[in-house]
C-alpha cells in the first residue's frame, strides 16, 4: 500500500514522502496513529501543493537574505556606550541584541540577533566589522562604531 508520511517514521522515511509499506502495517499502525495518510489522488495533490508552497517560501527567504546583505553594505551603526575607565574600556560589553536594535533604529534594517556572529566581545570604543550569517550561505558585514554616550 502506498502512503504519504505525516511525520518521520524510523526505517520508513521522512515527513511528506510517498512510501510503499505492507497493507497491515499501514492499516494497523501508521493510519490509526496519524503517522500517514493513504496515497489517494486528493492527498497526492495536497502534497504537491504543499511542496510548491515550501519551495516558494524558501525562494522568498533567500531573496530576503540577499536583500539584507546588499542593504548592509556601506552601513555604519553608531552605538553609544558608557565608559567604565579612562583607558577606553566600556562599562559592559556590546551585545548582539544591542547591535540588532541599533541597526533597526538607525537604518530600518530588521535583523534577528541570532544571525549576528560576535567572535569576541566588544569592550572597547572604536570601529568593528561584525559578520552576519543570513542563511543560504549568504553572509553580510555590519560596520559598527562604538562611541561614548553623553
């Protein structure tokens, strides 16, 4: 019997796959537990539409990542910070959350803080280049200028 898996089934396949299984296994295990649905024409059509919509969403996400990468070129984000000592050290460290918030406030570019990669903590005044992993192997660079707050 051919079925479309609704969830990952160990030894059979991943969610959304069309697989051939024994009739008893399908009727007694997969179908009652809603792990699969019968591969009828209607269900096959739904599966194809779902695959198309997932593909379209992936393409949109990739286009958005490319767009954000292009917007980040030449952008300088100024982050005011308090001084902790006279040696140019900060009172605390600049976090990825602060970077994301400042980027949105100053340039209108919305970026999730988890996509910002901080190799080292920003604890001094000055300028930095911070990498962003935007997904789909697309990277961007944010230029940050840490200045003393008034």
